[in-house]
């Protein structure tokens, strides 16, 4: 759940992670706001070992500044997310993953709405992965600049879904 300062920016994400006052390790002093940095690092490690076409899935917590939507008080807004990084595959493969996840979770009225997402390729991303009209995540292909910054030379399909929001949907 911890990131080094600058990890979010290297992934094309806003650098608004919550800083930890007394981190266990100085190099990891921010809470992650997305699963993207960790999964891209794992893809980069595999790419450095000439292991390409790797698909990685993670379920984990992300932490965002309180927005007022949820009553978290002074604590960060903690969400359980699903992140999927598909090495060697494109945005269409990530959309298929979303549809498979939605089907397994018995989510109805699934849709994908195009739009720019930080860290994703602008024309190959959807800012709104929705179910029954509620936005629950984003899908697309990672921005080539993000991949280049991490030494990944292949396309990467990306899906991130807020599992807390999905759990609240009717089935």
C-alpha cells in the first residue's frame, strides 16, 4: 500500500498521495491512490527478464483524500480495488476482462464510456466503466510514455474497478 514519492507521477497520475508522517521505510512514504504503480513495476520487472505478455491481477486497498461523499472524518477514503494489467494486449482485451468480471459478479447493465484517464492512452481509454448507470472504474491501454518510463516495450491493457462500489450495486 506504500509508494515512493514520484511513483504516481511516473505513472501519469496526479501526485496527490497522502504522505505518511513516520513511514517504516523512507523510500515508501506515500499511500497509493491507484493499483497502477505497483502493477506497472511488476510488468517492468518481468520485461527486464524478457518475460513479456504477462497478465497480472491484484485486489488491494487504495487511499484517497476525503471528499465529503463518505463520512470518513479525518481518515483517508479507503477503497478496495481490482487492478488488471495485461501485457502484450490492448484496450479491447481489458474491456473483455471487465465484462467477464461483471458477469461473474452478476452485475447488470454493464457499459463503457470513452474518455481521458490519467495514466492511460488518451484515445484508447474509458473514463467510465459503469454498471446500472453507476461509474465503478476505468479501462483502457496504458499511455506509451508511462510504459517508456518503466522500460516496458509492449502494449498493456488496463482495468481498475472499485469493488466497494460494485458490491453496492443491485444484482
